[in-house]
C-alpha cells in the first residue's frame, strides 16, 4: 500500500489507475493518498494525523467535562433538597469520586 501511495503521489497518475496496476482497491489507496497528502502539508484543508489525534483527545476531554458538569448539577440539586449549602467534590484521576456537603 505504501508503494501505491508513493507511486500515486510521484507519478501524478490518477489513483484509480495506480490501484488497478497494483491490483489493490482504489478506495483504500485513495484514502491513504489523502492521508499522506494531509500529513505532508500538501492538502491544507485536511487535518494532519497529529491534528486528528489532538481533536480526538479534545473531544474525549469535552465529553468527560460535560459528564462531570452533569454530576455536579445533580449534586447541587440534591444538596439543595437536603438543605446543604456547600458542596465539595473529590476528584481522582480526573473523575469525580465523591460528592459531599457541609452544613
């Protein structure tokens, strides 16, 4: 597959022709060529592999923060129904492990 990517990039021939000559699927080769172009800065409209990895990590972090916010909102509602004024949160490895109050 790497040979096909190199041939497609260096020859300027259509990816489908290169794929046919090598006996591989043109969709798979096209995807790999696009990834190589993005990673090499040849396609600025596409994110590089480093940028895709950073986006993946940031999406995961956003998901976890939203989940923590929902837990805190629920704790606030619960503490209010008990007449508790202060809510304390204990975190371990980025996760809420205890929600308690004083009052």
